[in-house]
């Protein structure tokens, strides 16, 4: 089908991006369907298992462009779209991180330089799923090298963000209930990241 063609996944991302500021209900539905379709293509075609050898992989020509733009798009998307794109980041990272996507931590950490709790929450959710692999992995030299790389990338920014988030909760400031719930969920994700990095 069309989805195996070079450039198809990039066109899907462009569509999601071009509709990201629209509040038109039809555009919102198209954007969400586009993000879900993108994630499903990534799941089926980023790595082809032996049972599906007739399926075409995402072309190499699209892969780098996807990895350069996906985190930005995820962070600038509404929550429902952000969740789909975050899952796509996790699927790709499971295969390509860190050897073939070593700039992913800096892409994620750069997105923490914002006051937008939805963006921070999306970044932390994605970071959590990225680091989960270190919780139960066998302690090989390769795993230890990866852990050191992740610690040097994430430890300081995570700690800074953790302190500022907990300060907001402790201050009992005029944060509304919905915002407070999102902050608490983000703190929970950060705690899980610390657990992964310290196993």
C-alpha cells in the first residue's frame, strides 16, 4: 500500500503539524487519525519481524528526518496527539537508542525549558518509557555504558525540574486542580525515571 512508499510517513507528520493549531473539529479528528496512523506504521514497519517479511520497512531516507522532527512535533501537539507521537518515539527508541539516536536525550531535555506543563508531562512520559529498559536489564558492559550516557544527559535537568515541580505542590499556590493533577503525574513519571537510572 501507500504507507510503504518513501515520504509517506513524512507527509503524515506534515499533515499532523499543519493542523496542530486548528480548533476546527474536523481538523482535530484528521490530526488525531493522522497521528494514530503514523504510530501504527512505525510499530509495523520500523523493524520488520520474520513473520511479516513481505512488509516494506520505513525507508532509510525517511528515518533521519523523522528522528530530527518527531520530538518537536510531539511537544507542540495537543495531549491526545502528543500521546500517539510519544508512543512512536518510544517504539523507535527501543530499536535505535542510543547507538542510532544519540541526540534523543538532548532533544527531550531541551523541551523542558518551558513553563507549559503539558509539554513537560509529555517529555517525562516519553523519557520514562525510554529509560524503562534499564530497570530489568542484565548488567552488561554495554548496558552500563548506556546508563552512564543517560545519567549524564538526564540526571541534572531531571533533578532541577523535580525540585521546581515539588516546590509548586508544596507552596499550595493558586494552582487549579487539573494543573495540580498533571504536575503530580509528572512528578510520578520523574520518580520512575530516577528508579530506572539508579537500578
